[in-house]
């Protein structure tokens, strides 16, 4: 196993009534990053949190915070999340392309694209960089990974979704592994994977080439979260 594997803990399954305590648990566990899932009820069915929560988290931790924007119009939120203290801003490829017919329109999920509009994507990537933040682009399970090829030189990382985004406690989709393998052959940035990650699926993802494992329910259900993080880092279940 690669000792440089990073573990990113999503607060989606945290106890929001005790969020400061949950952040301290994440820090003590040896995790490397905090993942904040932002959902608007349009790009994905649920509505979660906005920049005010991230701003409240920022003074509680020195860990990098990734704002994962599962939102229909990310360009309207980039300044707010940058100002709130995000270190990484992750936008979705599906916001920058022609949606497949079955994914178009309000209430049709998951969002998937048949082609990408690179010029608009590059505008938002440049804006994120101008704000001093790293930029990742996420990819839903039904979107072809090769569509990202023209954008890869401009990205710090790619987030491969191994579930359809919106809800926790979903099962890992093995089809994500071929996307990770594809990226690992020539992409020099971080390759993150998010959805259904545990000690078994995490090992499979790392073997395929992932460098960041994002987990929510697995981490928060562990009795010993430090051991959980070490298992994910080392592959020793």
C-alpha cells in the first residue's frame, strides 16, 4: 500500500448538534482532510449546508477542508466558500455539459452528461485558482471519465463518485475502479474516490490508483476511529 494515501472524512454523517466535538474526533483519528458535502436540492435531491457551517468549522481545525459543491450553479457560490475558508473547492463536471435527456430538468436524478463545455468549466476553474484555492472536479457514475481529458491539465484533482451523490450509506459501485485506473495512467494530480468506502472497497480503490479516500458512514460507525483511519491508509483490515 502507498503510505501517501490521504483519508478525507465527510461530516455528512456527523452529529451536527456536536459538530465541534466531531471535528476533534476527526483530527485525533489521524485523518488528513475534512470533506463538506454541499447539496442544493437541484443537482441532488437533498439540501444540506452552506458556507456558514464551513465558516464555523474553519477555526476548529487546521486540517484542509474540501467543499464538495453538489449544486446546479457552482459559479454563484465560489466566492462564498472561498471566503468561508475552504482549501479545496470541488465542482461537478455535470454542471458544465449537455445533460443526457433522462437527467435534464428539475427532479431528474442522477445528473449525467453526454458532452462537456470546456470553456465554461475553465472559467470556473480559473476563478477558483484566482481565489487561492485548489480545484477538483467530480464525476458522477454515469458520466464518461474521458470527457475530462481536456480539463485535466487545469485540475489539482479529480473526485470519482462511486455512488450516485446525495445520500450516505450507499454501496460502492465497482465501475468506479475502471475510471480510477484510467486516470492513474496519465493524470498527475490527486485521484479521490467518494461513496461506499470502507476497509475493503478502499483497498480496491487504492490498488486501482486512488490517492484520497473519502468516507462518512464507515468512519462515524467505527468504535475506534484511529484504527479505522489506519486500516484505510494501510489496507490492513
